[in-house]
């Protein structure tokens, strides 16, 4: 998700489930490169972020990997 687009849309916060490390483990390794506002400490960001539902997200990712591994 583009941080700048969220800021311009005047959202009051960004909620996310997966961390960059989660993406390296379960997703595409090259895709996890946080930058810009996401590398700043929470207090220095112009739009707060909040992690939510990580355990539920991991269940879905693990189920997908199990299914994808069984495909021909």
C-alpha cells in the first residue's frame, strides 16, 4: 500500500497484518523493502500505523503455501 496515497486520502491511520519479515518468510523475498515513512519511529511518522490480525494472516498464508505446494 502506498503511504503517500493514504496520507493524501486523509486516512487517520494505516492498519496492516504482515511485517516485512513475514513477507520474506511467507511471501516474495524481494518484495519486503520498507522505506520512506515506514522506516521512521512511530512518533516521527505523519500517519500512524497499527498492526492488527497478524495471527489470522499467518494462518491464511500457511494454508496458501500448503495448497500451492501440492499443485502439479
